[in-house]
């Protein structure tokens, strides 16, 4: 099975190849044709199953043949529970949409930051990725219109409801046109999610994907409990103390990846970033230099890291935790290959401690967590 066989145009197939998507994941294989056919969809899958590309690729394909958004009336809306997810999905939209004949304008909006810059960017947006509260704020400011939404995506619906967004989501439903295509993704199907499914979806295609969380035995895992502000110094400390000469560092956003690289370079450490805002030439150059040992540290986001295949990579560091156990396993699985042992190090901020416990439970492995409270990082 190839992406071309799923009904995607040559431009989008080229985009998948550029980002090292060689074959569709199970959820992509089923979701892409269903979305292109205009069907409603229920996807029950953990984060890390490839579901984001499963709805982003057909959305971009559909927008190639539809009229451009005008003014502040968006064509496609993706509702998400958190700022981090909004940013990640919008990054995927931009990464895959960069090669399309007809440019697609996407924007992520979320709370916790000034609303004015988001209002100014909304005009002509085709795909809006939004958290519920901020979206309603924008509606109140008459900065966005939802009356022309043709496709609605509810991502991580269970988390959205668990965070108490039910009332906001219900209010958003009232602003949408009745005739539209709906996609709902959830890791679990609780009574509240079932109620939402019944309310939103019409004769949906249902896809269920089991999560894989096995970890190769050759990977030595350890974690450091560390305040977010001390992660940079700890990284530089480990590079020196562990004499790490080649390490793949995972960050959860483009901004973090660039910041980490900038600090490393200031400290005289050869480093490069690998993410969706880099050109294909820049990504290829960074990877070639990393494999050749000319770059000591490669800092990558999950999307851009696809296709990194280094047989004897000794170290992987999770600078930030991924959003799912499967993503964690996928990340650390870059080391410990070809019968060669590897080390996976994870930085665990206090606010991430519970999430890391869930990851360990899913893996069926306990990871040693080392306290850094008494560790002096002065000078790093």
C-alpha cells in the first residue's frame, strides 16, 4: 500500500516522501480514502498512531479543489484540547502544504497568549486549529465566522471532555452549519464521548487501532527529574560528563528545537535543528552532517525525525516528553539497533511526572528517575 494508492495527488505524495513517510500507517490507510470520499469518521487510536496525517493529508487534498476562504469565514476547523496539540497539528499542515499548487492558509489559536495577533492573522484562513475557549473568544470579537465550515475535526475528544470543555464545544456546534463533514478521534470511548459521537457523526466509518508499546531490550533507559528552566544546563552537563559525541534530542515544538540549538551553539557545541520550518535541503544537509559526525547534537521534532535511521546511534534524549507512550517508544527506538546497545535519557519536569508514570505503565517497564536537586549546573 502506498500513499498514491489512497487517492492523494502527486504533490501530496511528494510531500509525504519529503518527510520520509514511506508507507501509510494503519489508520492513515483507512482514514484517508474515507475522508476523501466525504464520509464522517470515528477514529479510536492513541496519539502516535499517525492519525494527524490521517486527517491533514485528505483535508489539504480537498482544499485543492474548493474555493478559497474569504474574509474571516474558515473552511475547515480542527478543535483540540491543548495549546501544544494545536501548534503541532498546524506545523503538520504547513509541512505537508508547502508543496501544493494552491497554497493553504492555516493558523493555530489558543489561550494563554494575547488575542490581538491571532485576530490580525485570521483573515483568509482555510484551516483553523483551535482550543475551544479561545475560539469562542474570537467569535465574540467577531474575528472569525464558523457559518461556512465544511469539515470539522474533533481531536483527542476524550481529553477535551476530561478537561471540562463540553459546554464550550456544545456552544461551538451551535455556530456551525448543519451540513458538514465530521471527523472525531479519541483514545478512549467513554459515555461522554459516545454521546458526542451520536450528536456529531452520521453513519461514520469506524477505525480502531491498537497501541504498540514494546521496547527493545538493548535500550538502557534512565530519567532525570529536572525543572524546566534547568533542562538546557542539564543537557550540556550530560554532553560533557557522559562524553556524548552523537545524540538525537527530541523536542515537542519547532520553537523549543531552535532555542535548544541556539544555546548549544553559544556554548561551542556543534548542533542543528530538524523540523518542518527547515527546507528539504537544510534537513538533508543536517542529517548527512550528523551521520558523518560533523554535528554532535541533532534536535528534532517528531514529524521531521521520521526516516532518521542510524544503525549505531548511541544516545537519544527526550528533552520534552512526547504526548503518548507510542511516541516515546518510537523516539527511543532510534537507539539500540543492529544488536548495538543504546541509552535513552528523558528529562521529566515536575508537571510531567504523572504523564511519565503512564508511559512507564504502558511500556510495562520502570525507568530509574535520578534527582537533580543537589546537582550543580553552574557554568553549564
